C-alpha cells in the first residue's frame, strides 16, 4: 500500500489518477468531521468535495516532512469555519426579515414530534453539540468522532495541548448541562401532552 | 489518590491522555469512590452515546465526482536551478567568448599592423613589385633582410 507521501509524489509527477487513492482514503473521516460541524449532509458532501479539490490544486505547497493527515484536516477545518461564518451571516440576515420560524414549523407539523421521539436522544445530542462554541465543537468532534490524540488535534488546529484539553473539558461540561436541561424540558412537554 | 486530585484529571483520563501510572491510580480511586465514579460515568455515557451516532458515508459516486472535477494538471515543473548555476553558466560562456575573440582580434590587429608595415617597407625599400604579400611579411619578420 502506497503511503500518502508516495501518492502525492506520483500525482506531482503527472499521475493524476493516483489522487483517487487519497480521496478514497480520507473521504469518510473528512465527511464525518464536516457533517458533525455543519449538520447538513448535502452541504457537507459538497464541502468535502471542495476540500479535495483544494488539496489537489495546492499539492505543491504540501511539504513532505509534515503530517499529511493533519494537513488535510487543517484544510477541512478552515473551509468548514468559513462555511459556518457565511451561514451565520445569512441566518442573521434572514431572521431580520422573517424571524425564527422553528416553533411555527413544529406547530404546523405535529407529526414531527412523534417522529422525533424515536430519534429523540440522537437529536438531543446533536442539538447539544451544535450549541457548543465553535472551537469547543472542533476539538470535541476531532477527539470524540475521529479519535485524534491531543497532539494530532494540535497539529490540525495549531492550538496548544493545554488549550485543547480546556476546550474539550468545557465542551463536555456544557454538554452535560445542556442535556440535563433538554431532558427536563422533554419530561415537562410529555406531562403537558398527557394532560 | 484523593478526590481533589482525581477530579481535575477525569477529563484527561476519559480522553485516554493520562500517563499509564496516573491512569492506573485514577482507576483504583474510581473503584473506591462513588462520587468520582458517578461524575466519570455521567460524562463517559454522554461521550459513548455521541460516538454511537451512526457515522455518515459518502455517496457512491463521490469519488467519481471529485476526480471528474479535477483541473487539468500542468506538466510537471522542472526543478528550477538555483540562480547561481545560471550565473555560473553565463560567466563561463562570457569567459570562453573572451578567450576566443581576444586572440582573434589580436591576430587581426597583427595582420593589420603587418599590412601597414608592409606598405612602409615597400616605400622605404622602394619595393614596387612584390609577387606576393607574404614576401613583404617575411621581410618584416626577418628585419628587412631579403635576398634578391
């Protein structure tokens, strides 16, 4: 099996087809990272494609002594952050004109509640993760989903290990608090419906 | 190990980032201490549930789409030679050029000088009819002595 550096050299030498090895090797972990960050599958897949295109175009910038996995995730992280920033701006603009329609949506679609009960826990968790601050979310996703070590997270993000440890610790505390609140809310909603 | 030392390390322990000896000491404490164990299990359960959320997989044509959108690759770059190599080559050619052209010019100058001298000699020696130019040059070289 060719190493990442061997594949990259082959692509630099003109064997473009070899890039397929890189794509197949990293498409799932990159997609999962991006998806956990932006929570929209289609958008995550499109963004993941863009990540690979960017990597291909900038292959000459990659230095052999670096860790390619960290390099690829750094690009994915930066592009994801840019997407999230754009999304925040668009949401802010749309809310100026339309307001928050989530509750209205659920009010007119009562079936959603029953469907949610089936995947209640999963959605609670996803919502709790989405409520984390951006850096906490990045650190947590890399640690929990991709099982990166603190050291590897440091290579991807450029953060110090103490900072990473603090971010993850705060993320977990935040999750614990949020999930507790959500569980209490769910119990209260159930009680109201039963009445 | 006491609770006040264990609790700050629980996060690191849960992440698998503790030194083996420290991890072992924390493990022993958690077996004995209900409070710390409850705290640890609470977070551990949340993390385990997050990890159990099914991973997403790329669509079947994902790779083909990426490969199809790759830009056409430019020919492999020739490794640019360092500037000093180009400079060295230039200097080499320059010097070689000098080495070749200077002697040529000198010979030409000498020939021109010889021609001028020939004319002078002809005038002084009153030589009006030379068969060849070479006789005159020979005269110059032999110091004007010629055999008639």
